[in-house]
C-alpha cells in the first residue's frame, strides 16, 4: 500500500514538473510573474508562521501562570526547581543587554572606521584586499568564535584583567563585537559609496580636507544607511547564540549594581538566546519549563521586532526631513 | 510585458504548483517517518526471520554515559556484526523523552526515572519502562590542581552551592589559592541536566542552587573550566578527571572521615555522591535489545565501564 502511494506520488511529482516546464515554455512571462509573487508573499507567510508557532507553544504559560512582576522584574530563574519553580528573566535580559552594549562599543567605531577607510582613504588594491578579508571574517562560523572566546580569550582575560574567571561580559562582548564588524562594514560601505562623487568634488573644491569631507559631507549624506548598518549589527549581537553560550560563562547574574563603576564587565552572565539553546533540549515538551522557554522566544522576537521598527522609523524620518 | 492578465489563466498556472507542493509535502512526511520504522526493526528483531537482516538499535541519553555507550557500541560490532547500535547524547532527560516518544529502543540515564515520567511513558506507549543498572558513577568534586583543598564536607558543599550563598570565599574554608584570588568560582551544570538534579537532591536536599554559578552544558566543560580557573570548584562524573584537576575527598558530615571517588568507596557507598547508571527500555528488553543489554552486563561489557573511569557492577548481582 505504502509503496503504491509512493509510486503515485512520484508520478504526480514527475507529471507536475513536466507540466510546469511546459507551462514555463508556453506562458513564460505569466509563470515567472506568479512564481515571483509566491516568493514575495512567502516572506510574510514565514514571519507570521514563526510568530504563530512560538506563540502557540508559549501561550499556555502566558495565559495561565503568567505573573508580570515575577517574570519581567525578578532575576530568579529556577525553571526546574523541585520546591518552588520561578521564572524571572530580568537577569537574562540584563545579560543580553550588557553583551550587546559592550559588543557595539567595540563594533561601531571599528566597523564604521573600516568602512570609511575602505571607501575613502585607501587605494584600489588595498580596498579589494580589505573587502575580501572582511567578507572572510563574516564567513567564520559562530562556534569557531565561541571556541576562540573559550580557549584563547579566557586565559588571557584571567591573566591580564586579574578576573576570577575569563568567561564573562568582556569576553563575549569582544567576540560578538568582532562578529558584528563585517555586517556593519559591508552595509556602511555601501551607504558611503552611494554618496554622489559630486558632493566630494564640491567639498574639496571649497578647500575641505579629506577628514572634513568625511565628517561634514559623507556622514550626513549617508546617515540613514550608517544607522541601518549599526542597527543590523545590534540585531546580530542580540540574536547571536552559540558564541555567547560558550563565552559568557552561562551564569544567571546581573552585571550592574549600585557600586561604582556600576557596570562590571568581568562578571559572567547568561543571555536569552543561550538559555533557550542550553535548556530546550532536555525540557519535557509541553511542560512549564518548555513553555517558559518559548515565552523567552516571544520576548526575543519582540526585542528584535522593536529594533527593526525603530530603525525603519528613524530611516523614514530622516528621508522625510531631507 | 503588457499582456492583460486574466484571472482564470492565473488559477490554471497556479494549480500544478499546488499539486507540486502537496507532493513535496507528502514525500517529506513519508521520509520523516522512516527513522521510526528503522527503530521498529530494532525492537521487533526478536522474530526469527530477522536473523540475517541488519538490525539497528537506537541508544540515546545521558551525557555522562555517552563515552562508555560509544565504546560498547564499537566493541559490540565485533561480537554481533549484523547489529549496529546508534548512540546519541544530549542528556538523561533527552533519552527519557525519546523513550516516551518511542524514538529510541534504549534510554541511557544517569539518574532514576521520576514517577511522573514513568506515568507519562505508560500513558504514551502503553508499556512500563524497565530499568537495568549497567554500572555506577560517582560525582567527583573537582578543583584546580594547584588548589590546596583536600577534603570538604557535604554541609560546606551545600554552603557553596546553596541559594543562601553561605560560603563565597576560599578563606571561609581555611584555604589560600595560589595567585591570591579569594572568591570561589562556582561551576555547575545547566538546570535540565541529570547531574544537576542528582547534586541538588543529595547535597542541597532538593533546595535550590544559588544564582551566579557558571552553568556549563556538558560534563567535560565543567572539568575544562575548572582546569583553566585556579579559584574554581565544580562537580562532574568521575570519568572526566584529567591531570589539570584533582578530586576533593567528600565527607557525609562535618568531622566524619572523607572519601575520594574510587571503585571501593562507590560500591560500599562510603562515598556520598555515588549513583547508578541505568538503561531504560519499554517493557522487559526483548530480542536483539535483550542480547545487547546482556552483553553490556557481561564481563566484556563491564571491562569497558572500568576502562572509561566508572565503576562496574559487582559480578553475580
């Protein structure tokens, strides 16, 4: 029975492909238009599909056991506790936030600087070589970055910074920062290249130095593109999982407190993404822990959605202001 | 092109696409059903007609047991060439979950199955999970090799790991770490691990762990981190010992004699953190699965347990 069904399906598949080829030949234009329509619509379908899936898995937790204060304002994450399970995500949000902020402190100056150098200051050969190298940097898998954080940076941080443990916000911040650099460089470089050469020529004709041209002409003209580059870098940092799982030290801890200097990059943290990655595998499906992890997914989804929305609004606002 | 598009023809062009998608969808579903079918041959391999056929036994579970399970699988190929045992890790919870879903023939677990899990397995599959003890493990308390600490009581361990954070400095234990860092770096496991649950039950008496521990995702990761961190303490399976770390002897109560993990102390239960390594099957093991487990329990199988750094079961038990 099953093999008969298989043969029928195979025949249907072959017939479908042949028919499709015939149609492409016969009504080439229309078929391509339809195909492209489907591709375009698929993005919307996927986004809503993902949201629906995450929400469906997390919904029972959200609807039944959800306690706003205990969820958002508590740092007590004890999803598998025997006597008192608690689901406070404050420390996880602080972990994601601290790693992202530190990563951007490294990546934004570094990435924008590289983009400006590549597009404005260096010769053609250097430019091509640098672009290839930056693309190469983007191709390094995140688990390799995590490995570098664990094996190279960990002992280095212990030695240089005199920290008790080298897997911490600083480690993850540097690693994720380096991961975000190629994203920022390639988009910022595109934005800078899109500034018309007449602008540069005009500024130089007025006697501006090259740095003045960059600062007063290129940056304002490429503003929205540069901002998009930075926000995409932020998105990369928030969503990064494997590297932070290996480099943050996986410790439920808020690296901020009232004692100067208020932010302690040498403390270990745990991010939202790494929590899901580390715990979902063994959380019994349908249980509280499982649903709470999907609720974390909803929070993560909301954060990235908010970042994209803000980016869109700012870019639109800048366009309107022009 | 400027062709006027009429809706009817668009539907016609769309139809085969739908058929195509449906065909793909069904094909995919059929394929994903296949591994389950393969597992079935493993369980049903007791039938006489399956003698010459290649038999696959799925064996998923505990990270603690994954090394020894792989050794067993490799060695068993020499004993029974037509049987291939496919070993997967992920943790005791993953193994038990797979057993409940009927995705594995044998689940490895470094902890006992909870009553609720047995209930769920019975509800899902209609069969009772059956436990076979295949060896013993002790959770070693690891510190860096330069740490002068030689023994610790269960109470002090609870002080270090407990939610109250009663002990956070090495000086509280009367120890000075070379290099002068006094803060204890507390290394633990992720909260869904079997080792985590075992430690919580036996040291913390099921109270909660403290916050701000380093929660590593694997047994080996704990030892790796301790070996690189002079001020760290961690717990992990005794088989993961390296030259960069050392065991701390553990006493059940303050003032009592402390023991290190070894075959003798685990078997006579003088070491407080000993546990059994279990294999779970749905119903009593049958056919090839039964033969495999019998071989694991034999002298040849148990030799591998000892080689991997764990404690073999006593012969005749």
